[in-house]
C-alpha cells in the first residue's frame, strides 16, 4: 500500500533536509553580534577564526553538535 505524501510530510522532509544542510555546513552564530554564519564563511586572520559580519574573534556557538548533529545543548555523547 502506498501512502499519499501530504503537505505536512513534505514540510517535515524539507525541515529535515535543511537541518542536515545546516549541520553539515557548521551553522553557528557569533557570540559578539549574533549574526549567523557557516564554517566556510568564517574569516581566518593569523590562524584565528573571525566572524565575517563583525570581524570579531570572540567566538561562535554552533546550533548543532559538530560530531553528532543533535542540538548542541542536549548533546551528551
């Protein structure tokens, strides 16, 4: 028996795909300006990672655990 794909199912699939993309690209937010950026967008100056938006090297907070993909706060692995 085939199941009909509903708009709710399509929305879940789209959300999951976006989650996988964000995790794989290392989506984070700057602790200085709160702007989002990925690992690829970070600016490296003298071997120090800087925010591409405010040029701060204060640091960033990942939305998802870089190793496991779970929410960064909830990751206990």
